[in-house]
C-alpha cells in the first residue's frame, strides 16, 4: 500500500531554515508527481509546492524564492528546503501523492516559526 512518511519539522526562529523530507513507498516513485501541502492553525490546507516526474516544479506565490522542492528517485524521497522562514509559515506540512481520483497523505510534520 502507499505510505508517505514526513520528517524534518521543528521549531525555528524567523529567518531560519528547515529541510523536510518525505519517504515514499508502494508507488512507482520515479513516475510520480509529488506535492507538499500545509495546514496552518485555523486555516484550510493549501498547496505549497509540486514536482513532476521530470523535475518540473511549481510553487505557491507565498513561498516562491524561499522554498525549493526536489526529489531523489534513487531513494524514493521528496524534499522541501525552506529558507527565510516566517511566522506565517507555521503549519503542519504534508507530503501528498495523487493517483487518478485517489489522494494519499502522510501524517504530516509540524513546523513552528517563532522567536
């Protein structure tokens, strides 16, 4: 079955950096488009970044220039490098895979940006 396991969250000061990782199993990872979503307290989940099978990327305007999504097909992992973090980046971050009409979500990793 599909399993997505996120790691790398934590507490960081404004202006700091974190790197999130997602280990995927149960899918043909090299052919899969992968996403990072986040959900801030009291808000709906939002799409942060996407990477397709050939490495093409897309970002929400709020993170462009600060976040970088990447993938390692040899390790079946997708990462999100987050720089110049802001308090409004505080959220639970989820790794997501979609296949046809089905969506698969990891359990998430919490990122808190606070001084």
